[in-house]
């Protein structure tokens, strides 16, 4: 699906996870001599374990208090991380290039007012005119600005306001697949000459009861005693949600070179698909993706950043497929270290892969034991995402050797 | 036809529309909708879906005549989209797997309040502690609920459409607020121009009218409170306009490269000639007062189409009937069209169907194409007290017979979203 045309390169990386804020913090993780300990919180949302937001000084990227107040943490995190990416690409103060920059954001929904929702639920239990109560309470209790903090496309809207990125603004939704489609679309547009530079990414906050509900309605969250990623069972559930955001600046090679940008990696190909997961249909689809994205590859010199969710059966199927298809590759499980970040999962994987390719020397395994270490910087990275319910994606990034 | 006849001014594949389907509060299907629209009928009515006591706005253009198995916005949005897609594919003469990508504009999803109340009832007495979500989590963790789960996933609607119609690849579900329908079409046009596909299914749907949706927009003072005469509430470009009327609907357009469409003998309904977009950084809900981004969006669409403003014969306005939008839209249009402005007819479908939000851009693209096909301009109804600050030829109150060969359609939304489409009649 990816046509030859303009080459697409990564020139800016903004990343925030439970392990820290910014590119340098994550480069330190990737180049460490041993796997870092995940940062988790098993108490605040017990019986669930989540990976929390690191300490952030929002005003570093969102200078106006008024702007900060118009958002809740989901939008703040995305706007903050988008700012990091623009800074990293050397475009933060380039008004002209921001004004012509395209943008695709992978989004879910923003925070609800749990206090108001609880008030209504509690009062409704003793009323038989619940819908009238609802009208009354929502009218008097809802904060007008909260609607805007909940709206999916207002993460992008706030990036326009705070960072003046206004070439275009598109918001993709649909859980993990949104992150894949965002990169697939941005890549296709730049490759075809429809865009020269594009900000792509997403954000996800696990520290929300309302978001835990969205995933655990299917009983997919790991609960009770914390368990290592590959030791979870169907009975105890599989997913620990993460908190994180990644935004990348993608550019055509010509556009990047003309302004003397630093290039992390070339984004060769990115494709998503979906369909039944019965029998071996998932594996067949993954094989088709691999045929298109990395034809003939065995994984030599390749780092695979796997976005496996932690759902035991599904994650094992992906692991087995990757081991069979790319036997020489080293695979890192992103969620084992950072938790699963739904819409932001694929963008975070893309950020980590870009940093790994650009670094000197060995890449640290994300977790001890199950992930093979990588003794030199990878020439190629593959990024996978297998959505917790639907949607799969695969991308290939390469070192751009002159 | 020579090869170059299939390429546009930039050497890209020309994108044809070969199938259309539409649902609004006026009815199901293009034929019923067009008959109502050209006779100046309003689909806006008093809400009966839920009690409206204590609400400042009690009117809407809800679509209540399509059966859904469960009353929630995912089921409604899916059902509307399914119906318009069936209509569009039939018109396009396509059956079996569609075999191209799906671009879906769909509303952001949250649990329905009825579902929250239902969960609340399932919480045992001795577990009624903590916040509402802690209580719901305890219930669902003990007993997962796949039906509730699917009703709160953003990817549910495109998943079902993809299965039903055999689209290819990972569907895109998108939101650019009230510009979403236009963005879905733009994504389809881009995919065909990229050479990634010969055809694309572009769908926009919105079945999300609820009490909370009304209240949220009311708190932003965005809605008309003209409750007593619902059919008169949406009155774009008038002095009395007091907000938009929230509504539901859906539209599907089958896009194909002109070459592929003609090769299979399809009837070409029109050409998607140009798309433009530009974000606004002025404010979360308000547009730049000078209309700068809207002007840039219209210019971008014209440039993409390779047309000058002189060739545009009719404008399908965003025309929401809010004080601010209509003023800003006039400012933008009059800047682009200059002295010609009084001579270019501009009408707002929203005067009759209300604001179908996520679906609006695509619904209005269908009506724009139908305008060219039939040579009839739909009116702006309720145009009884024109705003003198907006001196437009609004096609007041009564349809007009007029052959046009190119139409411009605007869509603007919260979050600084602006999109514009240029459509032309099929080449003779």
C-alpha cells in the first residue's frame, strides 16, 4: 500500500511515560545496562495496577494558566508532549512551518466529572423520574468547559491554540487502531507529496475510573496482586493500563534536509488491518502485513517494539508469530515496562523505535529474562500493535545511512 | 477518452462520485429528502425520545424512524450509516465486498445514562460505596458485559460497517467536530489520488442526540431555544437567529477514480474536484473574527480544484444559524467572492434539517451534488427577517431552478476545524 515517492523521515520525538518526561529520559532507559523497574501504582485504583503520570511541570509547554485550566490531564498531556516534539524538531518557534504543518491526533475521550456522575447515580436510586433528575442535575452541575475537555478533537484543537499548528487538524478515533491509522495516513500523504511535514501522535491517561471502565467492561484488566507481564493468566486478567503520550514530527526527506533537520530514522512503511481473530486468521493477517512492510526479512539487526497488550492469549499469539517470522530479531514488550496506552500505544512504540535506531550502541531489554538484549543499535525497527479487541498495525523504520 | 481526460490539473486521478445515500430528519433516502428539501419543509420537531423537562432547548432533528435493537448512539449511528451505505452502493451498482478503504466520520462515544442507571441497579446494596465508576467496575469485573462494552468503544461502528460491506484494510474513524463529514470525504479523495485504491467508501453518521448532548451545547449557548415553533427555529442569516438546532443524520458517498468508474460503466454523479482545510488557533469554540482560517480553507479548496472563485455557481453554506458562525461565514465568503458575492446564491440546508454535527459535511455534499444533477437550488427557509449585515442571496424560502456546474460547500467546527469541498458536475 505504501507507494514509492517521497521518503518519510522522523525529525522530532516528544515522549512522556510513567518512566519520565522527554526524549533524554527515554534514551537513558534504552541505553541502560539493565532493564529499569516499571513505575506502577496498585493502590489508588485497587484492585487494578496502573502506570501513573510522572511529575510534570505543565507550564514548560503550556505557558498560559488559562490554557491549562481549559483542559483536563488527557489533553494537557497530549498538548505538552506535542510541544516536546516540536521543540525536539527545532520547529517550536518556527511560526511559518507550524502554520503550514499538518496534524493527526489519535484520540479517545476526555475525563468525565466523576463527582457529578456519582451524585446523579446516587440520587437516581431513590427516584422514579430519573431522566428528569438527570436534566436537572446536568443543567446545574456540569461545568461548561468540561464538555470541551471531553471532546475528542479538542486535544488537536488545543495543540492549535497553544502551539499554533494550523496547517490542518484531524482526529482519529477507535482505540489502538486510531494510532496506527494516524501514522499510516500521515506517511501516505507525505509519500504522495500531499503533505511536507506532519505532527502525529496521541495521549492516554490510565488514572481515571471512567477509562478503567471502558476496558474492564470486558474483564480485560489485570487485577489483584501485581504480576509480571508474561505471568498473567486469563483468570487474573491481562492489561495494566499505562499513562503516556508520544508525538512525532514526520517530514519528507527533502523538507527535512532543506531546513537542516536532525533525522532519527526513516519511516519506510506502516500499514493497519482488521478482521476476525478466529482460528489462525490473526496470524494470517499479521503475515500479510509483514509481507508488505518487511518482505523477506528474518529480523537480523532488527529491534521489534511490540505493543502487545498483556492479554495472555492474544499476547502469546503475537509473540509466537513474531518469533516464527523474525527469528533473528530482538523483541521488546512495551507494555511490560510502560503499561498499555490504547490510542497512544502505537505512537509510543514509534517514538521508542525512532530513539533506538538513532542511538549509539546496545539497546536495553525492556524487561529482564524474556526479552533478548540487542548488542548494537538496530539498523531496522518494527513496531507492532495488536488491539485489545480489534485492529492490528505494523511499521518499519530504518536508519538513514548517508 | 485519452488518459489525460482522467487526470486533473495537477496530474492526479480525477475522483468521481458514483453512489450517494442520505438519512436526515426529513426522511430516509435521497429521493424523499430532496423532495422535502426543495419544497422547503423542516424536519425539526419537539423531542420525544427522552423527557425534556427543565431543558432550555426541547427541539431537535432527531431521526426516530429507523429501528435499532438497543437505544444508544452507537446502534443509531451504525443503523443510519448502514442504511445510507446500502443506498449508495445500490446506486453505484456495486455488490459483494466493496474492496476499498472505509473512512467514517462518527460521533465521540460515551456510555448512555440509561446504561449507567442500569449498571447502578446491578450494584449489590453492600457494595454501594466509593464513586459511581468504582461501583460499576465492581459489577463488571465480576461479570463482564460485552454488549455494554461494544456500546462504549469508538471503533464499534466502523468495525461493523467493515464487516457488513467488506471494506479493505483498517478503517479510519475520525472526528473533526462539525467538519467531520467533509474530512471523511477528503480522506477518500486523498487515498484515490495517492493511487492506494481505485475506490473509497466515505460515510458520516451521527445518532448521538441525548439530554446530556443538548445540555452541553446549551451551556455553551450554542442552541436555539425557539421551542414553540420547532420548524421555525433554524433561521440562518436572519436577524433573529439564536443558535443551531441539533440534529441527526448520515450520508454515504462512493468515490471512485473517474477512470475506474467509467471502465466499469458506472454512472458518474459528480466530481469531487477540490478539498481544503486549515485549522484556527483563535479559540476553542469561536472562529477568528476576521474569518482568516475560513478564508484560507476556501482558497485551499479552490486551489486544489484548480478553479477560481468565478467558476463557483452556488454555495452550500455551513449556515448554522448561530449569531457568530453566520457572521463569520459571510465575512469569509464576501472576502473570497468580493464584488461577485451578491450574485452567488448561498443557501443553508440546516434551515430545514438542523445541524447534523458529525454527519453534516457529507449530508450537505450529497445535497450539493444533487443540486447540480437536478438544476434546483434548495432554499434557506425561515428567511423572514434578513440580517442586513449579511447581504447574501440566500435563496430565500423557495427553491430556485438554476443550472449550476460547480458548488462550494463549507464546514466549520469547534476546535478550530475548517474544511471546504468543491464539487463539479460530471464531465459531459
